[in-house]
C-alpha cells in the first residue's frame, strides 16, 4: 500500500487526511484515486468497510472549484444514513480547502434543505427521491456538475431506484466524469454503466479482502425460542462495550430492543418506520454511548460509520451473503478487532454454508453459553472493577465508613455483599417475540421504492415484504421465553 503523500494530492487534502488518522491507502483507494484524478470513469466493485468513501471523496474534493458558485459534484446514495455519513466524511476531507458537502434526503423538512442550498455547497450527497424533488422545484440544478458518484448502486437497484438514477444522470452534462461503486454487478448495473459511462476503468476488490480479517466470526446453532436468552448470556459473558444486533424485520427490532430494556440492558432500535428526528436521536445516543446496544434492520444500519463497535450479533441470519458482509463490516474497523456472532436455527444451516462458500471464510461453531458461565463472567467483571478502583486510589474518605461496617460484619461477608452489588445477575424477566417468517431465497424482482414518501418508505423491498407477510391473516404464533 502507498501513503497518501505518494498520490500527489494537494497540501490541504493531505493535511485533512492526516488529521482523520489515515496513513496508507486501502486497495480500493490505491486503485481508484489516481485514475479518478485524471478524469477517468471508474467502476469500483467493493464492499462496505473497504474505504470506498475516501476513494471517491478525495477526487471529488481535489477537483472541486471553490470559486464556482454552482454545484460541482453529485453523490447519489440509497439511504439517508449513508448520505449523511458520506457528506460528513467529504466535509472532513474538504475542511482545509473550503469545500462543503450537503446531504439531501427524504424525511427532513425540504424548506430547511432549500435554505441550506442557498449557502452554495460545492457537493451534494442525496437520495434519489429527494434529489428529484429538488430538481422539479429547480432548487437543485445539475447543469454544471462535472463529477457524479453512484454509491452502493446494487442497493439502489434493489430498492427500485434504477429509473430515478437514469432520470438524474440525464440532467447532468454528458461530458461529466462518472464513478460507480457496487458490491455486486447485476445485469441492470452493467447496463447502466454502458449507457452512461465512457470507457470506465474496472477496479474489483476480491471478496477475501473485504470479509473483515480483524473480526472473529462465530455461529451458534440454537432453537428459535432460545435465541433471546442466549443473546443475554452472550452480552453478559463477552462484556460487550458497544454492540449492534441485527433483526430481520421492523417488528423484530422493536421486540428485541424492548426485551433487552426489560432485562436491564441499555438498548434502542432503529428501522424505517421511525421519523427522522427519532432516527437521528437513536444514532446520536449510540455514538455518545448514552445507549450501549443498537438493534437494527439491514437498511437502517447502512451508512453507520462508528469505528469502535466491539460486537455484532446476527439475531436472525441475514437474507444473503452480501448482507452478511455488510453487517459484520460494522465491527473490526480501523485496525481494531471485533467479534461477530450469528444465531442459526437447525433448518438454516444450509444458508450458513452458502454464506461461508461465497465469502470464502469459515465461520466457527460455538456452544450455547450456560447461565453459570454468564454469572461467573459478571462476577469476574465485578472483581476487576474493585481492583481497578483500588488502583485508582482516592478511597481514603471511605475507610472510616468501612471500619464502622467491620465492627458488625466480618470482612468476607462485606466483600461478598459488594461483589453481589456490582455483579449483574442473569435476569429471567419473561420476553415474548413473534416467531419470524421462514427464511427464503431472495427473488430477482424489484418493487418501486421512493424516499420522497417519507419515513414509512425508508426500508428496502425485502424488509417491507417480510413485514407484510408477518401481518397476514394467519394467526400469529408467539414463543414465551422463560
């Protein structure tokens, strides 16, 4: 890998990259940045966590003209969260050059966005539906755009945005530069590239390079009715500091997060039915460690850029290998280690083997943890807290009180009581989860989705369809976890 200094970037860009903590390029950055700076169209096939935002963000900022009062660059992204995250990173890269990026997405007051557009940002990062709203209102004009980036193009295809993307690209000058990034390359994306790109350079990062080598990948074979208790034991045993738990549907996410809070954990859920204010609040609380556990659907978690996730738990096995890679890519980032655990029911074992085959990575089987193991782990954690407090000092004001307690109690009894107070004992509060619809292979048909319809529409086809099936006329079956 090369250092960023070797790429011939301007001083303002290298200064910003250094302050962001970047030193050497990732494979996608090494193969993309230089040809992009020369004006070449690029197709980049890479997963989340490979550094692709900087791969297109650096050329966008480097080529931006701060004297030009019009929009220079456009990034089209599938979800609000990703649009926000991309805009944040571009703003960090452009902070010393004076380049500003503005996220544009559905669910936020459009008049607020119109006011922000009057500050004339050089780069727009937007979701397709809201971009088209602004184009119709003529509050965003694309006739001066010189570079367009399509981020996570396959996800936009899955969400039914392909026609919207075509409409947007037709409004941009033909002599523009186009960069397309996608984890997979279905026919529709190849057709899009042929229609709108000129002699693009293909950059492909092999799957084996993107399955997060710093992440320990495990699975536990478990019956559906055991999942929640096993999750709680793992949270106690692994002393997880910051956790993302993935559920298959919105209803599932709500039930898991509510159940965790009942049992004394600090958790919040995020999915497409939350309004924008609530979504922003949940993410802000998680980033600031106000809550330790985020429970999410696949779509809602896209775009989250938090580098210190210690554990990812797949409460429900993901629909496809690509989603698996996206999920576990939330941990083991920025050189840190992480742990990903997937719960698999006996009838889902073949699906797990398919994920192993596609990702070229063996997922290690682990036994179901016991209640005693969870209790022992919490007791050891309490011991460590006591030792750490002693090492820190400052306990002299408490010695007189301790001596008075020792007049009526022996030291072993007092210490035992302190350890009991500090230990989180396993909680058996009953929690009820709706039994999920059996996992099926993803169909190759796509429903139209438009983020202009607001928060209710901000979830992908698979999440919507599975949720609607769970609300069918069949009676709901529930399992009570004791």
